[in-house]
C-alpha cells in the first residue's frame, strides 16, 4: 500500500511516504532553531511552527515522491504521546486528508513508530524482537511480538529519559540545545574512562527490583557535582573527558540491560530506536556486545532515529498489511498515550 505518514509530536513536522516497506520520501521541517535560545522546546512555538509547515511539507513530500494525494491508499498520523498542541496540528491535518480523499486513517503510537521505522531499512522485524527505545522523553525495554498490536514493556526509566540526560549534561557543559549530538561529537576527543561516573540501577541489590529499569538523574547530578568541584578548584573543566565518561556510563547500562533482556527472554534480535539511537558510541557498543552474545542487532540509520514522518508511514503501512481496522475519524490526540496502545 501507498501510505502517507504525518508526525508532529514535538518540534519536527514530518511527512513520509512509503510503498509497502519501501521509503519514497521523508520530508522534515524542524523548528529546533526557534527553541534553541530557550534551552528546550517551547510548546506554543512548536504548535505554530507545525501549522505553518504542515501544508508545504505535505506538498513537498508528494512532489519529491512523484505521487498525487489521490494515489495514497491510507493515512497515518502520530496520535501520541507528545505535546498536546503539536499533536493536534498533525491529527487535524490527517483527518482532513482522510475525509477529503475518502481513505482510511491510522492514529499510531509515536514510540511504536520509532521501532517500526527500521523495517524500511532492514525489512520485516523478526517476531519477537527486543526493542531498546531511547529518546528525548522515553527510555524503555520492550518485548515486541508484533509491532502492530502487541508491545510488552519489560522496563523503563524511573526518572529522566536517556535523551533528556544527554540534553541536561550538554547544557551543564555549555553546549547548545539539543545537546545529544554535541556530546556525541565532543566525546570523540575524550577519554571514556577518565571519570568513573555511576551506572544507575546496576548494583546486585538494585537489579533484584529494577532488572530492566533505568535511572539517569543520579548520573546527571554526579556530573554536575564533578564539574562544579573542578570549576571551584580553578582548574579548567575537561569537557571532552566529561562528555565521553558520561556517555560511556549511559551507553554501558543501556546495552548491558538490553543484552541481558534478550538472553533471559530468549530473543535473538535487538532493535535500538529513538533519537538517542543516533549516538555513535551506543551504536558501537551495542554492535560489540550483541556480536559477543550472538544477538542480531538492528539500528536504523541516524536520520531515521530522530523524529520523522517516515516512521509513522512505516507503522501505518504495517497496520494495512496486517489488516488492522483503521482508527475512527474522530480520533483524539493523546499526549500521554501509553506505549502499549499502538493503534488509537
Ligand atoms: P519521544 O520520542 O520520547 O517522544 P522526542 O521525540 O522528543 O521524544 P527524539 O526525536 O526521538 O525525541 O529524540 C531526541 C533526543 O535524542 C534528544 O534528547 C537528543 O539530544 C537525542 N539525540 C539525538 N542525536 C543524538 C546523539 N547523536 N547522541 C545522543 N543523543 C542524541
Ligand atoms: Mg526534535
Ligand atoms: Fe521521538
């Protein structure tokens, strides 16, 4: 099926078009520069930017894919989770198109879409697949027997998301927003073993209760203390070493728990998705540890890890192929849609 997907959960206006599992176009207009001076995404600013970008981005996607809206078999849209005002713009646009074109509409979960997008690059997901979902607002380990309907959460962060930790530590180091890519870049010149930052929820006692859960707020505080003490002593802060050591602590815990989950659940494929999956050290360590454990690793290319419309189209296309019933045309946006609700 030819599916057009719309993503507006945060600050990216994404429109993707796929045919089956083939990506035709992934058009993204980002308002990230408008938020940078505030050090975080401003919801009202994001909503307005989506309104302005929506129609032109749909037009551009169709033009670049060489398809007419009439040719589209189904529409898919992120119905949650995300910023309410931002989600509403995408949902309203998708409903309008579905009604005007007389085509089915699938309101899908943004987090499941971060997982489903990998199919555009590496083909159908094995069933089951273990998914490590690491993004700006979420960090979860999910057992995924079928991405269109069945997602079982094994664990999640009990405080900050991994991406949030990257962004907060970047800010502390004076790096621009969003900080994840900047930490990744400066860490290349640093020593990941320079500072032994804590690995959250990794002690034997923690593992009893929090086997597949994560915690990054203690790590962020430890980095803040270390930087403060160094600054107070009058010595320069070794930014590259701090970034590399922080990144190592995050990536170490994420990959260790993901591989452990695959082993004990008997799952032989690990998929890493979400914005933080663009991180070069996470990709490298996941590759090493999966190879050592005999696990097949799948990670979408970095451009498909961060928010985009193609991921929504990919999940919508899976819904059509699986014969799922479409969403009702009065489908709501749900800012706190649980990861277990894959289709609204
Ligand atoms: P969610 O998907 O939970 O709703 P989101 O959609 O805002 O959150 P994503 O776009 O999936 O988040 O991911 C954005 C996050 O990924 C940001 O925190 C950003 O810093 C982080 N990120 C992007 N690239 C990298 C990188 N190379 N290294 C580390 N973090 C990165
Ligand atoms: Mg973004
Ligand atoms: Fe996201």
